C-alpha cells in the first residue's frame, strides 16, 4: 500500500486492481484535483531503478508530442518500504473491453473511427522511437458518445522482459491474445507488433471477442503462430460491409511482419479509403494539448554507474570484474605439481579489479601448502604401498604357477624419488591415505586379455537381457479378447437399477399415462375396440380425465364408422350377387335372330348415322351434368374410408409435430370426403386454438 508521503499528496479512491506488474490504485491529486492512477510495482519483479527511469524517459519523449490520446506519467519514486511506484494520468472514459461486452460488438462505423484514432496514436509514438507492445482492449479507453480514445501503459515494456520460450514460466510483457506471432516465437517486438495488436482489436470490436482464445497461454501463442482467424463474414454474416473490413483486418493480422503495413500512417490511409463505403465513420483527430504535464521523479542513478551499465550493455564480452581467479589458481597449482622445476606465472592483462602482485603471492602460498601436504602423504603411503605390491605379486605368481622364476616386480627405486612430483596430477594429491594405489601390470600397459574377457562377458550379458526381454514380451502378450457377446445377453446380466419409490398419486398418474398412450397407439393401429377399453379403464380411475373422454369419443366414432363400413360392404356384396343372378337369366331370342339375319354389307352402311340417332334421344341434360358434380363413383366406399383413415393419421401426426397449419389443411380434406366426421372437426378446432395461442 502507499506510504504516508504519497497519502499526503494523493487521495485514494479505492483498493484498485492487481496484475503481474503490481497494484493499480485510482487516486486524485490533492494539489489540483487531477485524476490519476498510482501503480505500485510488485517487489517480486525485482525492478531496478534504471527500468523505472526508462519508463519515465519514454513518457517525457511522448509528452513532447502534445498528444491527447496518450496517458502520460506525472510522477515516479520510491516508497518508504523500498517499493517503486509510478503515477499516470487517468482516463475519463471506460475501457474498450467493457464497451464491447456491453454492446456485444461495435458497428463498422464505430470500429473504423476507433481504429483510425488508434493508428494515429501508434504513428506519433513510433515517430519518437516508442512502441507499446501490449495494446489490448483493457488499456484502450473510449468515450461512447464522441468515440475519442485514450491509450495507457506506454513505457511498461521496460518494466518486464519480453516473452522467451526458455523462461515462459516467469512474468513477461504482453498478453497472449494480442501478441504478434514473432513475439510468441521469442523475438523482440517492434512497431509491426503493435499493428498486429490493432488488427486483433478491430476483430474484437466487430466479433465481440478476440480471434484466438484458449484455456492456457501457451496454447493461445501456438494458435497465434500457426492458425488463421475465423473469417468475420462467418462470425457476423448479417452485418453489412463486414467483408470490406475483413480485408483490412486480414492485412493487419498477417503472420509475416514484412507483409503488414509498415506503420500507423499506412493503416490510416487504408481506413480512409473505406469512407465511401461507410460515410458515417469519423476520420478526424482531437486537437493537441496546450501544455504537457511535468514529471516529478525522485529516483536518481549516478552518472558513473549509468555509464558503466551502458558500456556493459554495448560490449557484453568485456567485463570490469575478474571472475576466473579460482580457476587460474587451480591451473597454476596443477602446473607446479607436474613440472616443479619450470614453475612460471603468466602475468595476466591488468584490469581495474585485478592485481598481479596479489595473485603471485596467493600462488606462492598455495604451492607451499601443496608441497607440504605432498610430502606428508608420500611418507604415509610408502610402507603401505610396498607391502601391498608384494602381496599382489605373490598372489599372481601362485595363480600362474611360476614357482621357479620370480617375476620382476617394480621396485620402489623405479618410482620417482620422494621429492619428485613427476607423474602426479593436481587432483591425485587429495586422496585417502589409508587406501593403496592400484598396481599396473608388469609391462606398464593395460592387460588386453582381461579387457577382451570383460568385453565378451558384457556382450553376453546384454544379449541375455535382450533375450529375456523378448521372451517376456512374446509370452506375456495379452490373450485376444473374446468375441463380442450379443447385446441382449449383456443387458440381461446388467443389474437393474432400483426403481424409485413413488407415492400412490404418482403411481396412479403413471398408470393413467401408460393407458392413454396404449389407447392412442391402438387408434393408430386401427383397433378402436382396444382404445375404447383403455379409455374406460382410465375413466374408472379418473372420471374427470378429459383426454380419456376424448379418446373414448374417438374410439366410439371409429367403431361406428367401422360398423357402417361393414354394413355397406355387406349391402354391396348382396347387390353384386343379385346382379350376377340377373345376368345368368336366358337372353331374348329375337335379338340374336336379327343380328344373324342381317347381312354384313347392310350393317356396315348405317354405322355412321346410328350413333347420332341413338345418342341424342337417350342423353338428358341433367344426366350429362351429374358426373361433374359427384366424383364419388371414381372410388368405392372401402377406398374412401381407407383414405379418410390415412388423412386422419396424417393430420394427427402433423398436430403432434406442431405443424398446426398443415394439420388443418389435411383434416379439411377429411371433411370434404365425410362432412359429418366429428374427429376431424374436433382436431381442426384444437389446431386453430393452438395457432391462436
């Protein structure tokens, strides 16, 4: 929290918010009532004064531009607790992210106006060598009425390092949803990275969300590098002119920085070309400030330290502090132990923090201590070494069976003299004096037979391990799975879940529902008797059930229609039998006699006039008009009833599916075929009632 010195000059307006930089607290300066934001940097970031000063210098350079859109730093310092803090101007508007969320996305005109003014801000900032590198909808503030913009957190790029793949767990400057592909790959950002972030903002203003969003930052960065955003015309298909804006956004979101617009000026020109398509877009900028605020900074860095830091940054290979003293001392000790007669000290190049005389004294002292320790170790090892070598020679003679001739063992005189340091390395002096040194073979060379034998057994062991592993993998294979069992057997074996205990009322309602469903199914299967039975069972339990009453009436009508159809069918059969009986009577003898007696020539002549003479007196006007009025003779009663039943089923299905208009249309055909059909009339009334609702 701010200390007493800050509280004496600023009035805190709330607790603020926290992020990776620290805590941002809204405040008001008591001197002039100016709104501002105090950022107290997180001490875990280990920010040094030079980083804070770079942020202040960036704000000072931007203040020379007198731009109203950039929120400048007005104070920087160090709290009593040792934390650094920055005070920036506060925006009188809300942030762009909240505006997008409230509206669900902005119109093309609003998007072009805001993007044009942001491009102008990036243009003036890059003119003095400053880039934002974290341009998000949270640090862009917009007036919803005039669409004037403010951009905050310029210079924050000096407080945290850029993203690096080797240190991705540490805090870095940037937001994955707005980072350019080259920044996500670990490269440093530049003005082109801000152009990419502007493209993300334009996409977000139209679509209502950023194009790349994932559950983890690393996944979002991979998508920034490898994926293309979903086209805006698919996100907002009904938005007019979205395809024109999509072309501009696709250029800003190019993966290769070289193919993007070079700077904010080119972006402004691209947006200005759309003025004919979107005449309501505003391409005007705010006037400049009259005077830029002065920065109060109580952080100072000595000029000497600053010059040294700049020199180190310019030439990283040159250092002012010698860090290899320990390694050099070890090398000199080793050289002294190896060649004591030719000891020499290499004089290193003098530096500001290294003295040659001090090194010579340190080397001389170290060599004296090493020499004393060497003499002590040799005095302790000499008798033990001779005894051990003698025992090993005797054992070797017994194993080879050489009893007559004693092998020539290396004598102590063959070794270097006591005061000689030849053959010793620096690290061999620091050993345990109680353990003997290993003895080499007689010829001073490694035993090749032992080497070959050891290698042979190593190879045998490796082959044995491979054979065992192969056998385990082969014989330990899992058995093939059994053939799949029929689903019916599996279902039979599955334990049935315990049915929940129902109350008597619930059981009654369930039973009534099942009976009604069975009755409706019976109606569809043309079994009105079964439907009537189910309806009566429901009415026995619930006499006031309307669905059961309707089912009963429908079944009754179907039963009556079925009986009428059967009676009609029986009547038609009787009529047909009667007609057959009449056809079987003998014909009148006069007619065939006339046909036989008339010659063929006489019959062919009156063929033309006979149809006219016969047709005119027999056909009456009333009888000629009758077929046009009655289409019934085209189908029998049985076919008519079948068609009525099919239409009733179709109308009932459409009613269940919610197609009430189609149900009315089909049931009207039923009434045309059978005007007194009460079921069709009732279903039409119900469908009309549903349409009215």
